C-alpha cells in the first residue's frame, strides 16, 4: 500500500468514556452537561479507581435526556407508526457518555486501554481533531458556473425548496448580518469550548473559543461561504444564489479559528474536535434539521473502529430523519492506499462528496477512494463570506453544500422520502451512476434529474392527473352558419374524495411541492373517508394531493374539477 502517509491527530488531554447502562444508573455523582464542570469522579467505584491513576481535571456528560423524551416531535422526522416513540439520547447512549479531561501530557492511549479492561465500561476512546476542507482562491470569474453544471436552473422550474426544509450548517458559524442569509437564519448554537484543549502543534486558538452560547456568529468565513452555496438568497446585486434558496438555514458552530505558523508563513484556518462536532450534530437533529452539511473531517487509523461519540451522533441524526452530507478532504490522496480513513465521510449512512473543476474533471486536491461518493463543483466557487462580503474558494468544503442543497430540494419535492432514499436517489441520478468507480464515485450530481425523480415526473412515485379537457361535437351545415358556446372558468380547484365506509381518510393539497400533515395549503379532515376541499387558483403551477388514512383501509375515488 503506497500512500501519502496521512496520519490522525489525537486531542491531547481528553478521553471519551461510555459507561454500561447498569453502572450509569448506579452512579452516585451528578455530572453536568456542557463543558464546565468541577466533577473529577463518576461515582462508580471501580471506574474511579482507574481514574485515580491519571491527573483528571474535570468530567462532563455529553448530553442530557433529549427533547423526544419530553414527547416533542418534528415535521421532517422519519415516519413512524402511531404511538411509536422517536429516537432518544438515552437510546443512543449519549446520557452515559462522558468527556474526561486530563493533563495534556497524559498518555491517553494507555488510559483508554486501562478503562476498556473495566467491567463497568462499555467503551473508551481517544478524541480527534477535525479541519475544514478549504483552499483559498482569489481568481475572479463572472458567473456561478457550479449552479449551471448541476442543472439548478432546470430544477428550479420544479421546486426552489421549501421553508419547511432546514439545512444545518455545522461549521464555523454563519454571518448573522449577511444580506443574502439573515432573513432565512433560524436560531442556532455555538458548541465550541476548547478551553484547556491544546491546539495543533504550531498553532494557537483565537477568537471565541472559551464558552458555549446561543450566538453562532462566524469569525472565519468558511461556514458563511457554505451557507450561501446551500441556500443563499438570489436576485441581489452580486448575483449569488444558493441551490435550495427557499429553504431555511440552521447555524451550528463547532469549529474555532486556528492561527498556525509553518516556517516563515502564518495562516488562519479553523479546527474543532470530534466530540464537539458530535454534540453539534445531535443538537441540529434535535432542533429541526432536515439536512446536515459537514464541510469538515479528520483522520482515524484503519485499525480503529469508527470514533465515538461521532458515529452514534450520525446514527442518531439519520434516525431522526436527517440527510447527512460530508466532505472527503483536500489532501490529493487516494484514501484506499492510506493507513487512515477520513471521517465522518466514511460513515455508511453519510453521503460523501468529492470536488470537480469547471471542465468536469476531478479537482487535483480532492481525495478519492471507495467512499460511495458523488461529485460536485469545488473550484473557484463564489459565495457569501463573513463581514457581509463575497469570496471565491476551492475545496471539497465547497462541493459539500452543493450536495446538501440538492438534498434539501429533494426533501422539498418529496418530504416522505427517508434519508436513505434521498441519498440513493442523488447517487442514482448522478452522471456516472451506471459506472461507479473509486476515483469519480457515482459522478457529478444532477439537480434536474434528482428533483424530477423525487416528484415522480419520470413515472415513479407521484401519480399525474391528466389536465382538464372538455370536448363537444358539432356540425356546421352551411356556409355562414354560427354556433355559440359558453365556457365558465372558475378561480378555484375543487377536489372530491369518495372513500370506503368504516374508514377515516384525510385530504391534503399544496401548490408547488408535496404536502405533509404539517405543511399544506388546504386540507379536509372530517371523521369520514369522504372529503371535499377547494383551493384558489392564483396562477399556473402544479398542485400536489396527498390522501392519508387516519384509520382504516379500502378503495377510493378522487375527482378534480373547477369549482
């Protein structure tokens, strides 16, 4: 195996510890969540005896019980049967996962090995650093070529997205005052708190990195750039438009500024740690995200299992109905030939993304390998930047929000698709779907094909009702004869549902995209299976109709007419 010699970067002074369920319940100590704690023991005697051998500074719990454990639900969650509870933090073990902070000089690998021997410990892991996957670029271009390459203009004739679909940018934050973004920003969170965590060698943390709060403003520009690509507002003086520009954005800050010096050069990038990123993913899933965009990653030895709590956080997000998209990195590497794997892009349920140039070739910097990836524009990408400005950047970081935006369009077109179905649909409508290979994956994403497939335009899924047509036969018997007809055109569309006895069917209608039980223009929901609704006709367009069985089964007839 011949590679570039890529290596993981392990966080000094931190160990991830997961107690077995019975041990966690028997704990005699209350451990706080967040990142501020004075606790140095877990209240489990055998585990505390191991911790005594190390210089423990503090212990914090990864997550408290989730909102789902308080019976909260979300519009875009994966459908479940009536009465079936949603996924919880406890179910995924987050409430018994702890971050143990120790002195920076501690041999964390030895500590992990000691903890794994304890019968009350389910798992112990080291933590890893992640970096953003961006390369600065100052070359000027006059057009947004990426949107044209993936056929966004054709897709926008079908849907421009929906405000019910939320794209979480889990990154360096988003510029909350940027004119192309601020009207669509939801309330986010800043997960960064690396106080006491040493930065990478040759680097120092700078800016806001000490406290968690509800202000995920961007000090770097990377997250703002990704947000503009995914869902920036069009029709401004700069000509910026995001892929899913009618969708909303959820900023989750997990990466802090890092100032590094190499030789005589100093540069600013952004870095974070896996446990903070995992926390951000969980938070996004709990706060309405439909799509989670991760333009970041780190390396893990192939001899090691997928890192926790990141893996469980990703599994949790998917179980909540989130489509997760992640960058493959910019190391010019064939990852199949390395002793490490890139994470989280290697996760089986995450859609990995590589970058292409304007000529359609793989960008020289873009990592590749057997990651079941798709490709998207990632060179000279113009987008929003912090300080209410605009910038052109290169990277798989830029390619990733193109794919996240497409996932949001697909979810807008068909909210009933599961995350797995959305990922498969995007792969199967990409340009090389029939000739998958490790260098180019499934090929370049195609927004037009993906959106059409989601809507059922190509014959799958949605059933098209033929246009209204009235035909009258007549005969003219002699020259100069006239026939007079009257056609009454209404300004409303009426839909009548005739359902079976002993059933309760409901009727939902929405213009422009598929309705859900939470998002619709009109609905009929009596206690019977017969419903009738009228919707005003405000102009040309497509009307989507959903019939939902609240109770019972049977045949039905649906009639559409002008009222």
